C-alpha cells in the first residue's frame, strides 16, 4: 500500500498544534509528511527548519493541495470552514483542528459538503485518546455505574495568564469565536457526550457565565493596546433528559489539572491529567453504600497510545486506508458547535436555554438530495 502524502496548513507558534500533528504523522508508517504552508511569508520554512523536517514549502494553499492526499488544518478558527471546503473540492482527506468554525452558521456549508463527499473529513477532538478517558467510557458502557447523577470537568491553561502576552487571534471574537469556551469547552463537551454515548439522554438545558479578566492587551503589530473581545474564563452547566447534571470550568488564566469526576448509582470515578493511564474508582457495595477506600486502576495496554494525542492521527490515517467515515466527523463538529452557541447565548442573556429537541445532524434533507450535491459541483466525490 502506498503511503498517504500529508500536508499541514498553519504553522503558528503560540500553542504549537501543528507540531503535534507533525509528530503524529512522523510516527505513523502509513503516511509521509510531504508539504507545509503558512499565510505568513517565511514562517513555514522557519518552522520546518526548527523541526528538522524535510518537506516542501508551498507558496499558497492550492499548491499544497496539489502535492498531497490529505491535509491537517491548523489555522485560526475563522479559516477552518473555508479551507476544509477547498480541500474537499480537490478530493482531499482532511483533519481539521477544533472547532470547525466560529459558530454554527459558518460551519454548515463545510458539513453539508462533507456528507456528499467520499473523502475523510475529521475534526480534532484529540482528548478522546487519553487512556484513562477510554477506560471510563468502557465502564460507563458496561452499565456498572448505573444512572449518572453528576459529571464535573475542568480544563484550561495558564499561557496567557501573564498580561504581557499580546493580543493574538485567540482573543478576538471575529477570528476565534468564543475564547476559553471554544478552546477548551468543545473538548469537554465532546468527552462528556462521547462517554455517555446517549445513555443519559440528550442535553435538555444549558446555562453559564463568561468573564474576561484581562480586557486589554498590547497589539502585536501596532503600537498601543487593543480590546480582548471574548472570554478568558467560562463556567457552564448542562442538564440531560435523564436528569444527569454536568458542570464545567474552562479557563485560560490557570487550571491546575484537567480533571473529570463522575458520580452515579454504582460508584464514582476520578481522572487527573498527571496520571493519564490511571483512574481512581470507588464502586459501591451491594447495600448501596461505600466501604473501604478508592482504588487506582491502571488502564489496560490496548487502550494506551503514548503520547495519547497520536491516537487521533492514527485514527485519521486508518480511516483513509480502509475508506471508513470517522466518528469524529463534521456532523459531530456541528453538534458540538451548536451546543457552544447555545451556551454562549445563555451566558450573554443570563438565561437558561431549553433545548426542546435534538437536531438530527445525520439526516437533514439538504444532505439526502444528490441534486444538491451536483449543484455545488461535488458529484465526483459523492
């Protein structure tokens, strides 16, 4: 089998997401990292040099697409949807960093086209690769936890806690959408919903709060300061139809650990990111009470990928090789984006948003009509 030629668009330095993608591709025997492109002249070449990568440096995105079979989109959020559409127009597979765009409305075209195309279109919900999270999902699916009472998760970082960090794209609503809510909230929503796998019913209500503690920062390219236009901290809550309550905190100003706590009829489970392959569990006795002490479970080797974010890359390449649609597909991306939009609305209005019915992302009429695919010029990929 020929190796899949892969390219990366977007090589910015603030977080280094493109570097994670590059490392993932380099360890996978089924692909070869072939080309990179960044909109800032000279940045892709410098990035490749620093990482000792032997790749072609492309002068524009179209040139990159001509040289590869698949592409990782690692750009600012506002560009994700357009770049995804252009890749699918060329019949290329794509792994797009989360979120799919800055809101649901600007995500719909990419999602609609992905449903018409035979190429693999995957969203970067990489936290599913954490071994402990995989184990927790298995326990939930086994039914051992019974009905879930509460779910609590925290996730964030402290890179921009320093007020001296300049006004980058992640702090600007027109380029990023929401702030911490988009950065970290989408991962938490995906993990919670993925682990429950429908067992607690659909999300029925959302509410929350957002804040911006450092409202002004120095401009990157111009003198003076600019306004931060999205959140640096968010706390939000979900209620599921089955009664389960879920609470989340996302912060760019400092979260000590990525943690997940799950409490149910059958017991409790706790994850901390300093122990990615361990879960603290405390299952109830038959009497319904707790006895003894919690136990630390080491996850089975078949659930471990090290580093864990390589699991996303391996899944992407595997789906291309066997022609399978990933479960982290664009419909999934739209579902999570829709929840983000509703949470933001709740935060901005101070109201609880009631979700009367779950949107059927897989079976919307637009995407079941081949004529619509032909009208958009995608019949060759349907």
